[in-house]
């Protein structure tokens, strides 16, 4: 009864939203687009660089620049770790993209990706106090990972962003040993927030996480990372606990071992080999029958009410495609869903990467971590879930505007980095 009452309140709260939206659009999208263009016209660039030391006198110049700065250079040459003490390295992240998978816009190029990367840098600063800078590469060739690796003397971490799959997997793998934390946020930021939301959705619906039967729609960067984390594919078994069953669907339906052409993509092959324990084949509708959870990281409208009704009672629906989800919350609820999350800010349970990446990088930088481990990602997810003391159907995640989230995630990540030996108490 409690769930029914809450669901009724939620219907009432989104009633005005439903009446204002039209299929394939955001509320007042034309007005929003116009205001966004106007904002960027008034403020060309959402970032600026300012000195942190006085530059008013000759003595100021002598200390901050020549000749005094030479002493600092010699000290770092003798002990490179001093770069963390004397330079911006300790608090700076590079946001790296090639513009091949920007938001829902696709491969629009490096220059067109810059406004998004500027926005990401602003979020780093606002939520975590980190000085991040967008680096948009005009081409992503065979030496791309080496080009990014050459940035490590300046930056304390690298956030890979909006790089198309499967290239994004290869680039991240090539950079994991570069000596500073590297994370492809479209993969792991999404997976961290999804795991946190799932843990609390289980509490709300009375499910046990380890008993879950899950369907993921979408086998790109986010889908692949979510599948890996939820089934512990390649993860340290001492820190990762898998769900009971997981099936991945792409545009051709269920990913399974016998599907023609699967061997051309090693990442799809990994998914086929490590998921789908009952060797199912067929469509998305076939996959959803009897499932506890569906996680959509694909495109608009691919989940129907009939599909939701075919799932187990009170199912968990994460329809995360943006701006138009796989199914709108009011439709999922009408079909019997117990908990619904989207990527949008105009519905309850916004599942957004900003809940994860500022805290993960803040914690990694504070520990001077050399990499971001499996344990650090899982610790971040649990910190995020635990931040909501009493989850409800309409609140399984904290607000993206709650600044305390970053602090909680960062402290947990920092401690885990030290515990697992990739960080140090500074």
C-alpha cells in the first residue's frame, strides 16, 4: 500500500509535465535552446585562468617567474613528486575528447564538442574544487593514447569524455598504466551511479541485489561498463559481487554466443561470453520477459508498456536515454513499475554522472592515486547509495545539486585508494 500511495503522489507531481511535453521533445525546448545560445553569446567560454599569486611588484615577478622560479624547476627535476607540491598538477584534470560521441549528438567533431567539455570543467570546479581543462583533439589516430599520455606531466588525472565505442575502451586500456588516474566517465561514471541507484531500488522494492535478473539495452560505452560492473567481468572478485543473471541487447536484439558477426567486435564477444547464462536469443521484448530490472542506455521509445507488464511484479526501470528516454516514467508507472529513473532533471530519480565523477577524481587526487581501481569505483557507488538514508520510490539517489555528495564520495574513494595501495596519506 505504501508503494501505491507513493506512486499516486508521483503521478500527481508529474501530471503537469505530461501535459506539457510532446513526443521527442523536452519541455519548452525551443526556449531552452534560445536561452542557451544567448548565455554562450554573452559569455564566450565558461572558463577563465586567473593567477593565484600577486603580480604587482618586481619582487612578485621575481618569485613567481624569473629568476626565482628556476629554483622550483631544479627541485622538481631532482624529485618529480614535488610537482604535486609546487604546481597545479595536484588539483588539475584534463578532459579529453575527440568529439566522436557527444551527448546525444553523435560524431560532431572536436570544435563542436568544446561547449560540452567547458561545461564539464565548470562542474569539476563547482562540485569538487578541481581545476579541469578541456582538450579536444581534432583527430583520433593510432597514436592517440600516446598523445594523451604525454599530458601526464601537467595533469593529476585524465577524464576521457564523449569518445565513441569501441575505440574508447581501447584508449582507456592503453592509458591505465600512465601513472595518474584515468577514467572514461561515459563508462564508469554511468556504471557507478547505476549501481548506487540499483542498490537503493532493491531496498525500496524488497529485492536482494544478488538475486536480480537484469536486462541492459545498449551495448555502447555505458552499456558495456554497466554490464561489466554488475556481473563483475574483469573485476576483483574480493570487492565485486555479481547479480544472478544479466542479458545485454543491442540494435540486433539479445547478444548471445551464436549470433553471426559477433567475433568482429571483441567487446561484444566478451559480453556474449560473460553474460546471458541461459543462452537466450531474440528481441528486446523477449529479453524483458520475467526480468527484475531493465537499464536503458540506448535511444528513445524502445521500451513499451507491454514490455514492462511482462516483467516481474513491481519491476525496476532505468530509462536513461537523453533527452527522450526509452519509456517515459508515467507510462512505466502506469504499466506497474515500482521504481523509475531517467537521465532527465524534470523527473524524480535523475541518474546523472555528476553524482560520481567529481567525487571520484577529488578522492583520487587527494590520495595522489596512480590509478582508479575496481575497489574505488565500487566504494564510490556504495557511498552514493548510503548517502540516501531512507530511499523511497521517488528518491533512490540524492539531488545532483547536493554538494555534500561529492564530499562523501571523495572521502570514501580516498580511503579505498590508500587501502588498496594505489594512493598515499598526504
